[in-house]
C-alpha cells in the first residue's frame, strides 16, 4: 500500500494508517461508516476506545498526506469518512479499467491493442495486494478478486500473443503459470496450443496428460469438454489449430452459426451481476447435455440464459424464444428458424434440424418452455439421441423431465435485512440493491446515499423477495415517487407495480401477469391447493399442507407446485413457502368461502401444534419444539388473529395459553401480553381453568416487562379462579410468581415465604418440574439478598432435578445461580466455568432472557478479575435487556458499566450511566439488591472523589 503526492511518497506510519487508506481507496467517492472502518482495523473485537482511536488515526493520516502535498482528500461525512479521489488516481481501479478494455479488444479481434492494454495493466501489479494492511474479510475478498482479475489478464495476454504468432516465447511463461495454478484449464489449453504451434505435437499431448493427471489425482475430476476437444484436435493435427487457419476465421463467409449467434437477444439494460450463476451454468453444460434453468417468474432465468449463450464460443448456437408460441406443433420449426435452415421437401423439420446439428458441437437454448413442456421434451429427447455433440440449455418454470436432465434452480437475489441497515455501506454487497439503483437511475431518478434511503432500499428489495423483475418494476417508479412511498405502496404489490414499460415481454408487463402465466398452466386441483396456501405466513411444513388439503394427493400436488416454481422449498429444511409476491396473487384468487375455510383449517392446525409443543417445552425435546414454533411464529400470529375474531373465546384462550412458555423463553413478551389480554376480554363463556391459566400467563409476561402493580392484579385474578376450582398446581404457580414480584420490589423475606409455600405445594403434588422451579426461585432470592449458603443448597438441588428432567433452560437457571454464588464468594474461576455452561444452554434453547442474564453475570466476573472483556459482555447484556424491556436488569447492568467507566477515569460517562440507572429504579420503585451494594458504594465513592478533585482544581 503506497500513496504518492506532489511532494513525494506519503509516509504511512503503521498498519492502521495503511488499512484505513486502503479501505477508503477501494471505493473512492463512497462514504465509509465508522463501523465499517473500525471493523477493518479490528476484525474481531474492537477495543472500548475504537472510535477515539479511529479519529486519531485519521487526524495523523491527514497530517502525513499534507506533508506530501495532498490536501482535502479525506473528508468527514456522516456517518464516517470518504476519499475524494478520482477513480483513475487509484492504481487498482486503473488496473481493472485497463483489463476491461483489453477484454473488449479481444472480443473484436484487435490482438495488438489487447496485448498492449493487458501489458499496461500488469505493469501496475507490484506484489500481492494489501499484505501490509491488517487482515480481515474485506482485505481477503479484495485481494482474491484482484488476483483473479490479474490471472485472467495474464491468460488473455498470452492468448493475444499466440494470435500474434508469439507461441515459442510464451511457452516458458506458460510452464511457470501451470505450475503455480495447476487447476486452471485455460492455462493448460494455451500451453498445449503454444507447444503444438511450435512444432511440438508430442509435447502438446504430454501436456494434456499432465493436466489430466493433475485434475484426476488432486480433484477427482476429468478435464472439461474444451480441453478434451483440444486433445482430439492435436491428435488428428486439425488444421484449425494452425495460426494461419485461426487468422482467417474472422473474415470467413458468415455461416448458419454466425447468423444464429446474432439472433441471441441483446438486453436493453445492463445484466445484474450473476457471475456465479453464469459460471456454474456453463460448467454444468460442460458436464451434462441438458440443463434446465427453473425458478419463479421474474427471477432472471432468461437473462441468465442470454449471459451463458453470449459467452458460448465452442461451436454453433441456436437461441429459441418460445414465449409467444402457442402451437406446440411449431416448436421444431422455431428451432429450424433459429439455425437459419430452409425447409426440405419430403423431410420432417425435426429430421432437418437433426441432420444439420448431428456431429457439430452445438448449443441450443430453448427459452420459456413452461407452456409447451411436452413438445419441448419430445424435441429435446429426439435431438439429444440423434446428435451426440449437442447440448441444450432450457428455461422453464418446471422441468422437462427428459432422461439425463439436470435442473438448476435460479434463486432470487439475496436481499438485505432492513432492520440491520444503517447506511449505504451495508448494501454494497447486495446485487438486488444495485439492480434497483441501476434501473431507477435509468428511469431518471436521483438516489441519495443516506441512511433513510438505504433503509427504504433494503425494505423494497426484501419486500419483493429479491425477484429481479419485481425490483425493476418498482425502480421504474422511482422518478415519480420517493423511495419511502414506494416501500409503503408495496403492501399492494400487484396494483402498485403495474407497468413494466412498452419494451417488456407480455407476461412481464405486470407482476400480476407474470404469476398468472404460471397459474393458468395449473390443473384445477393444483390451483385449488395453491390458492389455499396463501393463508400461510412465512412458511409451512407438509403436515400443515395436509391439514388444509385433506386428500390423498396432497404430497403429489405440493411437489408439482414446487416443480412449477410457484412454491419454494427452503434449503436444508422440511419447510416450504410462497414468495410474498406470489402469495399476494394466490390470496387474490381465493373466494370468500375458500378463504374462510382455509383460515379455519390453518388456525385449527396451529392450535393443535401449539398444544402439542407445550407438553414438550419442559423436557429433553424442548429445543426442537421451540425451533418448530419459532419457524411458525408468523403463522401462530395469524392463527391468534383468527381466533380473537371468533365469537367463542375458548379457541383464543386455548391457543394463547398454549404459547405462554414459548413466548417467555423466546422473549415475545409484548405479543403474549397483547394476545392474552385480548382473549380475556372476549365476551362469552369459557372454562374457568382456562381463564385462570390466561390470567396467570398474562401476569408472568407483565411482570417480565417490569409492570409490577398490573402483574399483581392479574395474578390475584388467577388466584381467585384457581382457589374456586381447588387447583393446587395452579395456586403453587401463582404463589411462586407473587414471590418473584416481591423479590424485584426488595421484599426478600416475603418473596421467600411465597417460594417456599409453592415448593411445599409442588412437593405434595409430586410435581418435579414445579419443585425444580420453586427451588431455583428460592436460590435466586437468597443470593440477591446475600444469603449464599441456602442459595447454593437450593440451586444445587434445582440443578440435580432439572438435569434429570432434561429441562435445559431450568438447568441454565440453576447454573447461573451457582455461578453468582461462586462470584460473590470470590471464586471467579468456578463462576466463569458455570456461567459459560449456562450461557451455552440458553443459546441452545434460544432463551433471550437467559442469554442476557448469563452475559450480565459473566461481565461481573470479568470485571472482578480485571479482564478487558467485561465491558463488551455487559454492553451485549444491556442491549439484550433493553430489547426485552427488562428495565430492572437494565439498571443493574448500567451500574456495573458505571463502575468500569470509573476504572478508566471516564467520570462523565460513569455519572451518566449511574444517573440513568437511578432514574429507572425510581420509576419502577425497586431498590438495589444487597449483593450489589459493595460495587455501587465504590462507584459512588470514586465519582465523589473525582468531583472533589475537579472542584479543588477549579478553585486553585
């Protein structure tokens, strides 16, 4: 990494400065956020002073640049910094531009020009890039990308030299390159050709066998088709390998292949970067004779086929667009037309095509086969049987089902998470966003590069499932509507995105037409099931489909909808889903009667699922059931909404109470409280036990949100109902909850009375789960008030019983209590071990409260041992508690962070943190737990001493 200015080379001091200038220089003119630059400097865990250190590096860097005569080149722009340099002032950019120009010259046969351009580019290369910067993902990615461009440039330079007759002098360089890069078949091809043209046919064949041995021995694969054909040509001394023959090819009379190549559609807009898909498809075509690109309408199948066909150089090419063809009998004629073949009297069109192709290396592209699947399959099967050198690339929303067919699913473009998007830097790697920006600018829109725009773009692309067609249609509106309004209007996807322009294909002019094209090709049963699937939110499993379609052919129909790209199979899971754009279409096709029936069956299925899961959430299978419910969270929300709209409150109460433990473990306190409150407010009669359970559950989540007085009222309502029904288990549960509320309010003696009373109840019922629960709550209360011996005894007993039950989260709670006891006794090594196990268990169950608590206690342990990790652990705990709405724990974490700030003499920060904690405790009416008194006293004493010191300094 070097920087030069009018005054000479800039003295870059240290890897930090080199890293920062390199990170900025890779994207000149683009604002890099502070977070991005901090991650470049410290890829793993940034120090607490990261922001301050970054600013310091930047200040020193600007000074060094000014000393070399470079001024005003690094500007501060929200949310970070930008390098104000022209692209041509950065060697890496100049290198890429020269290579691109060289490739263009190669494409037009200008070998001398391309040779000069590639040489100029390669002279800019002075060693491996970015090795003197701090290692990180960004540096690795940039180095790999630039290295790949350099190697491709070196290959094309040698190709140009061979075209200019420099085969003898290229052999030595090629031998060196194949040694360094033994798996690049293009280099072996160039070496074999150079040897052959130098009169060394035997050596050329020997080079092929070296290449094959390397590929077979190291990778277990045979050489690709191009390399195998080159070997055959060398064996037969094919005249086309001679330099004179190669030189005459460009000026030969046009052949049918030349004419058909010119018929490959030329896109009116730039192809979004599908480099990986293009390379993969080309490789598949080398390995298999029939590849079918499938995927939902608008996902980019045709564009990908065009990209693959445009790079085909091996033989003849025929591109057949079937979109407007309605008569299946005319499919062979369309293929003949693509090859420019005249009609032959007395012969079928299919025979004419087969005779023409026969032994010629040929690629036939059949685009948009879905409405002519049988005719296309018949033609492909016949041609592949008769033409051994033919390869076929088809695009279709469903496979052709021809023997030997390889189906490659073209997936929508990856999209950013709107919730995790803060700046344009967060969107840099998303092709979906780049596609929107490109098309919007083509439509005359100005795209601002600020945080609000970035979030709107992320929302738009995510809402449209990353479908290129949908993104293009939305981008066309960007000149007339603000992006925020486009994001808002996407709730009505099919009306809002109505026009694809006059240049669009008929089935692509609206998103509605794109999906309808596939829908119209379905059988009546397929359509009926497809419509019903619209009631699922997020995704679904096969049993859920069977609940909506209680017929023997449910599995078969679902499989056909997957094949026809209307239902998506989620990778590596047993789940399916409809893309949101497709789901909106399906919903619009439902009749009122169909919708009512589907929603009822959907809700009944998810009620059964929730009640089945509830029975397993305290045992060994809890993790799997929690994951299953989490995957269906949006479906459960939809089912709850349906149940709450019924006149009978019983289904709503059954469903919402079945979800209490799931919501508590996964931190869905707000959802659960809202659902239970709404269910309890429904008119009509419901079983008293069900209402008691609902009041108790509502009390739990209200307590977890630190609303203690409302929680007490709800608990008392539950208590009355349980007492009326003489439900001892329910009474014990509510008493333990009342004990927890007393604990948070500082009434530890009363809390223990409640917990011990609940314990006796559970023991009388032989309820092992209840006993373990009451023991862990007793232990919690005891160590908070400083009674470590009983806390340890109760926690160990809870741990023993919880392990026997296989209840992972109860085990985690007991371990946290034991870790806290060890910490307050001064055994921080034992505490750390116990708390790490507790955190791992909570992470496995996905219990957000458990994770946040474990991080809190680990932060205390690390602070006690002087570890630098303490602050990071506590900051993570603080964020988690804030997200959960647990203000009580938030106050405790803030107080510990204030102590750490005092250790660093960051008095203002310490005072602010302590002030916030004090305000929270005052608002909630909760005291500081006795176990936290010593640390808080030290913090306040340090702050007081610092204030006195400042006062003396001011007075002096």
